[in-house]
C-alpha cells in the first residue's frame, strides 16, 4: 500500500446494492446490525442455476469479481465499508455542553478536570459498541457468508485504533486475509482547533498497537493539526480524494474496511456522490465505488 505514486481517479458511488444509498432509508432510525448491513435482495447478471443456493453476499461477491474482470484496465470497483468509531469522551463532552459551546470554547481545551478529550479515547459505551460490531461481523462471516475484508485501514486517532481492535480482533478469518491494519493519516477526522482531533505521537501509537502497520511518511509529531484553523469541507474533501487515489492505485483488494469518523465518512460520501447518511457512533455504512483513472 502506498508503494507507488498514486494516479488520480474519478470516484463514483454505485447505487442499487445497499439500502443506505436509497433516499427512502431513514438514517435517523437505521441500525446496521438489524439489516444484514442492508445488502439489497436482488438478482445479478452473473446469477446462474448453480448460484441459486448462494447467500446474497456470496452472489454479490461473484458479481463484483465479474465487474472487475470485465472492466477496462483504467477502471476498478471496490466495496468500501466505513465504520465510525465508538463513543469517545469528546462525544460525551459535546452532548453535555451543547455543540455551540463545544465548538466555541470547550473543544479547544484538553479536558475539563473530570475527563480528558485530547486525542479522545473510547468510553465504556464506546467499547461496548465496538464489541457489538465484533459480534455482528462474526455472524456476517459465519452465517451470511460475507467475504472477509482484504484490507483494513484505520485513522491514527486513538478512538479509531481502539474501535478497530475491538471490532475485528479474534474473528475467524482466512489465513490469507488476516486482520493487520494500516494506520493512515488521510482517514482522520476534520482537523484543527479541536484537541480531540490532534493525534498522539507516533511512538505512543506504535507502542500501543505494535503489530499494526503505520504508513510510510508518518511523522513523529502531528504536523497536520493547527490550533488556529479548522479544516473546511472543501479542504477535507481534497485529502479524501487523495486517500481514494492511494487505495485505487496501490490496493488490489475489492473488500476494504475503513475505521474512521463522522466527518471523514461524510467526506467520503460527498466526494463519491453518495447521499448524505449521518452515522451514530459505532455504526457502519457500505459504499460500492467505481474508480476510473483520469487521462
């Protein structure tokens, strides 16, 4: 991953495969755990008499492999499944103080004397949400026959590192598809001003997650976070496009896990043309993305 200079792509979310891209699906009441991740019950052009006994996930996987096999050399399809971290202490603080007071004052502090939220860690509820995701993935793999992820990418902010670890550790995975995440800067939350979005030092992260891969070029200190400037949506979208260019240039996998943040996932949906779909903490959304290399 990241071994060659990324090409630039046009990235488009393909509709009709998951309920979350349907405007009739209510994001406010949606619970991914109750709906088999809302993979659409539908037919595919690759269906045959032999696949009639396959699960919906198995038939979708067969179809996605067909799409990539038939696509031109400059076109790739990937299923990106983006999970928002579990509840962090910064979420508790914002709920307590209110968004306006949080944005104007409290978010710029390290904590309030009772709890700290600089590079916020998970609360007990946040840990429970990640363990619920673990149970969900276990059922998806064992019962629904969902294909195991080929790649795992995680934001370097501590709440995401914890979430990914609790969500995927201990699952029975194919030997050729182990859980070995890559920590990537471009998956971070909207950067600047809020101390909860300032990451820890590289050596601190490496010590806590020693078996994980940290991408090349990852600095010791956080050189991206600024105390006096909050990233705009347009600025965030620029780095999301860079992230997608990197994935489509350097990762040959079709089933990719992203553990990130509400702002990062919202940016992913914007740049791919997916409908807005707000996720509560600990929730997940699948996005089928077609990437076409620009000339």
